[in-house]
C-alpha cells in the first residue's frame, strides 16, 4: 500500500506527519522522501545510508550532417526543449523531459539520445524503517524525472509512505500518481485554505482518494473544518498547537516522542488510513458520514 503525504503549500507540517506516521504504523513500513529539491526526512529519522545510485535522463543530440532543417522535432516538443527556426535545431537539455518524441519523429534519423546525470537516490535504514530519498543535483531545473526514478525503486511489500513536494505542480503530480491514498496536510490560515482548495482539486482530477490532517489547529479557527464539511472531505486528524511539538521539530526530534500523548492519535490516524483504503471506492475525497479523528 502506498500512502502519499502532500500539501498545497510549504510549511504546513507535511514532513512531520509523514515521519511520525512511519514510526507509528505497526506493519513493515518504508519512508520515501520525494521532496528531492530539499529532502529533510533524514533529519528526524537519522538513517544509516547503505547505498547510493546516480540517476540520469536522456536528451537529444543533433547530427547536423544529417539534419535537413524540417522542424518536425521542434513542433512535436511540448516543452520547448528543442527549437528549429528555419535553422538546424537548438537543444536545451535542462528543459527536456526525455520522452523521445523528437527522435521518433525525425524523418532522417538526425537525432540520437545522450544522457545527463540529474541526481542521486540514497537508500538506508533508520530504526525499523526502510528509508529512501532522492537528491536533485544543484543547478538542475526539473525534479519529476528523479521522482519517477525514485518511485521505480519502491519496495513491493508492506506500507510505503511518500513525503511529497509541496504545492500542486508537476513534481507533486509525479509523486502522488499511483498512490492508494493521499493525506493532505493543511493549517488553519487563509493561505492554508486557499492552497488546500488547489490541492483538493488536483487530487480529484487525478481521481485519488484523500483526507485532511489539520496541523496547528485551534478551536478559534474553524474554517478548514467548515470547508471540509461542505466538500464532504474526511478530516483524519487535528494536531493542536503545542509549543513542545514546535520545540521538538526545531531540534529534529519526533513529536510522538517529545509529546507522548500524540502517539495514540498518530496510531489512530494510521488505522483510519487503512480503513479508508479498504472502503468501497466512491468520489475521491468524500465522506459518507462526517467522522473525524481528532487529537
């Protein structure tokens, strides 16, 4: 089972939820940090890194002695990675997604594939958790190819938790695709609600099941709960504002250990996710009865 932890914006506590969930699942669990531009799960888990693998992606190379300047390669590329303006094609490797369409369509076989390295996949173990993370090389502009390579190395047994990049752009889509369930972490602020709506729309477009965790919740800020009620989205857990939890996070500590009373609620969250996955499929992100797990 693959559980993705995502958020519409950064700073909501997505990594906090992912790491503490991994600690509290009773089943064999793997934690995969898909936020390859700034991975930070290792700060809290302190894993032993046992292996490293470099990742490369293809990009087109032009043989100008064969090219007839027809421009078919430029027209087929949706990412403007290859441009032919009545001249020989000009290639921008950093924009190339490696689909190979330009090579396939070239009528004179003037294009071939070269490869460039974009990052590293690291594997290891921390406590009882199998740990995998991606690190995008400095200067690389596209993370989805590394995220897809990272997901190809996922274990096939037990539960896999994906700590996804923030936002709703291509890296997030690459990370959450194929997940059995998505946990959207939000905060009770106007920015949190705005970006939660974008994340909800994204999950529904991808037809993924999802629920909400409200971090730093307060009774005086009920508008996230009101939105979820209107949209019939299950609230899986409320994590209350707690100074001890904030101090533990700033020190790179697990909040279920710094604030022991939260462990029970994270265990309930894990059970709730298993329950949601096993329910008959319905409209993604809807709830037949407004039962919510609270802390």
